[in-house]
């Protein structure tokens, strides 16, 4: 399946700190419900079902900055996934559940985390994500 959206910039809002993003993917999908009946003349027919969205992001920060954010599986963070640059549109995901243990890479004093996430429903926006 093709990726819905990708980008090069963004922000992760953690309880104690923020992290800049250096790349991300975002894939919202809807389940398909088979509604084929004798009225569909031998053709399969489908309606949209439950929606979900998953993705990955690469976060980076300097090891000399305090406080150091914690990205652990099961934690919920806020994501702002920028499409082009810091002044353009972005996907706002108020509640992103971190699914995978981040992969850590330290190069020249910078730590990179690669995380998998799933967007959770947020009653404040009546959705799991919104394009701002």
C-alpha cells in the first residue's frame, strides 16, 4: 500500500520537552465492510468501516539539552507533521500512541529516534487528526 503523506519537518510534544522531526510518514485508512448482496448483480460492494491512522517519525535532539524527553512504547504524545516547511500546512495529531521501542542512533552529539505510532481519537477535534 502506498504512503498517504510524507514530510521532512515536524514536532513531537512530550510532557517535559519537544523534539524536532527529521522525517515522517502518515497513513490514514478506513476498513472496508463487505455489503455485497443479491442486489449488486454479481459485483462485490463495500462501505467504509472504522478509520485508523499509523505512521513513523524520526526525532532528533542534542544530547547536551535538558530535559531529555522520554519516548517509550505506550506513551501518548502530540504530533505536528509539517508537509513542506515550518510555515506551511501540517497534520495535527493531538494523541499519538507510541507503538514501537525507538531505535537510537548517536552521531556527532545528536540522538535520533525512529518511532512507530497510531493516531488515537481526540474528542477535542472529534477525529484522530486534522490538516491545519
